[in-house]
């Protein structure tokens, strides 16, 4: 798909192409030294999960979410993520961070502790939302972890592209999202690292996995089981057709999901014995419940709904949500992956992006499932949507997409005075040429070569990563910085709790209103 040369050229300008903005949110389970899920509350040494800017929890008290700021270089972004890891390891005692996306040694659903955020109305709402997730999908599914990658263009680059207003920026981001959804199977193939799971995870689930050994199950050519039926899937959400053709269509289709009651959820009600156990009985409690590979984002003001923030101020960035933790990397991601994701997202932005439709959404879902379960299968074909000859070998389609990325990588190299973007692209070409180079293949190879189950392989990696960060403690200045953030987070939580004047019921009525 040829890209307008004038659009490409602006990427080489150091004042625009070298200033892409990115941030990372990384989820990781806290586990005991024996590898079992930690039953302990969020460690107080990490601050308040409600208000700390870098460290919070996702679904469970035991599921940390490490959040970087926004950075203009891959190195700065990864360095901050590493610093946050160093801070965390200094405050979790002998616990470890589980380095794989798929969990292991988890007990029954009720044994998985739901995140707690204090007594404020917003803190209670966050906990009730998570109780609702557990009620609807089971708590086990919520312990699956991943990396969310936030990406945006600087104002200088928008200007160089001839875009000078927020409405057009929002329109371009939705074009990026539509192309990303068409091609996100490529990222799942290249970076998927969850081809196997622990038997403890699947013991009560229907699945099509095959035994790998007495403790593990897998699919021989799987890439990212996290993104398949074992992961964030829902029969209620399967009927949703969220449109990304415009902000209005997106907001309207999302609002329908947020206000349409779902019979199975309605049967449970919002309260049981006077205790809230979900926010409402709609298909989605809030926007974040929708499981997509990418989201349009706009920072929200206190108490503001995400869809209302988008309507009011448009899209500020996109959040990529289909990335596994790479268990071979201490931080779960490296700068080479960051550079390729940036290149790929620019391709999605700059290429023509026709409107989506229900038929294409069905094709995209089929392609994703095929790559999730059979991505490394020799001769695998995907549906490119070109009529009677729409089936295309994955390797051919991937090669074409990488060729389209090549010119973008060259422009980014020129802007940054480096060859790193082209090198990152070549690393991805090698994975298409040789599937054994993919992280998913390397996980299975390590298990096979070492004769260890998924659990033992991941524990070895967890111990290695812990030692990696413990061997690089924070400096006194860095330690003081993080301690000050902890203190400030508790003060902020206390201020929010003191400012509440309404009952939780009154707050909730307004919180879920559109």
C-alpha cells in the first residue's frame, strides 16, 4: 500500500519524527517464593494504588501495574520502567514478579484477592467494578497480564502533516485504529509469548489445548493464548460491534453497550445482601470492560467518563493492548520492540484506512484466532478480504506489511541519526522467515530443551529477573524521589476520602450516568 511520499518525508525531520511520544503500562502478578499467587495486600511501601503515579494494581491486589510517564525516546521510556521495577523489588520482600502473561499456581476464584482502593467513593467504585468483572468472567481470567503501549504524535509532527485542529487529529487516530485492527495479528505473531499454560489455569475450563508435559498444556504452533478463547473473551461482548469509523459512531456504539441490560448480569442484580457486587447490569459496566486490541484515549478529569472525555476533547493518544510480557526480558519489553511498534503504528496512521463494517470485523476476528492458535503453522493462510482470492499466506502478507514499514523506519533513522529503527525491522523479518525466532517458539524450545514445565520455566525467569533488578539498587537520590511519591500518594488518597460528601449510592448513580 503506497504511502504519500510527502507524508513520509516529514518523518525524517528531527523536530517532528524524532519526538514521537510513548508510555508503557506493565501488569505483573506478585507471587510467593514458591510461585503461588500472593495472598498479601498491596505492600504499603509501594504507596496508595489509588493515587500513586507509577505503581497501582489492576484487577487483583496481587496484580501490580507499573506505569511510566510519556517519553520522547525508547531509551527514556524503558529506563523509567526499569527504575520502577527496582523500586518495586525493594519493597516486596521475598516476593517475585511473574514474568509471563499467563498465570500459574492459582487457587479457586474466591482465593484471588480483588483490588482495594480505600474508603472514598471512587475507591469503592474501582473495587466494585472489579467484583463485577469477577462475577461476569471469573477472577481467574482477570489474572492474565500484559503490556499496554501508549502512543501519540507530537504537535510538531501533526503540523508537518498539515493537520491543525483536534477534530482532524481525532479522525486520523481513528484511521490508525482501523488499520491496526486489520493488521494487529502481525504484532501477535511477532511478540506473542504465551504458547503454553499451567494445568492449574485450565483445570475448570473448556479448551482445545494439548498436553506438553504433566504440568503444562499448549498448542504446537500457538503464539499468544492470552488473546484467544482462554484470555479476554466474553459471550456477552461477542455480539458487540463497536464502530471505529468516527468518534460519533464509536461513542454511540459504546454508549449502547454501556446502557443495554444483559440478562445474565441482570439476574445477579447490583447488590446482594446490601453489598454492591457490580456497578450496573449493562453489557459493559464502564468503557474499560470492553476487550479490544487498541483503544482511543483521552485523559479523564475526576469523575469523568472516558466516552464523555473523548466527546469533549477528542483523541489524545492510542493504547495498544495485544502485547504479551516477554519472559526472556527483565522488563518484559525492550527498545527494539518499542521502535518496531512505533514504526508499525505510523504505517497504520499514514496508510489509507477505509471504513470498517461487520463483515470485516468478522474477518479480523478469524485472522486473530488463527494467529493466536496456529500462527507458526507452516502454510497458514489468513483472510485478506480480497474477494474469491482473499486467502493469503501469513508470510506473504507479513512480508508486505514489513516492506511498507521499511520506508518509515528509514525516515525515523534519519530523524534520530541512527540505524536502530531499520535494525528493529530486520529483527522482525527474521521472525517471519524463521518462526523459531519468535518469543512463542523460544518459550516452547526452552521448556523442551530444559525438560521443565511452564511453571518451572517461568519461575527460573522470575528468579533471574529479580536478581537482575536487586543487583542494581536505586541511588539515594532515586530512593528519596520514590519515597516522596509514596508519601504524597497517601496524602492524596486521604484528601479524596475527606472530600466525599455523598453516599456511595448517590455517587454511583452519577458515576455510571452518561
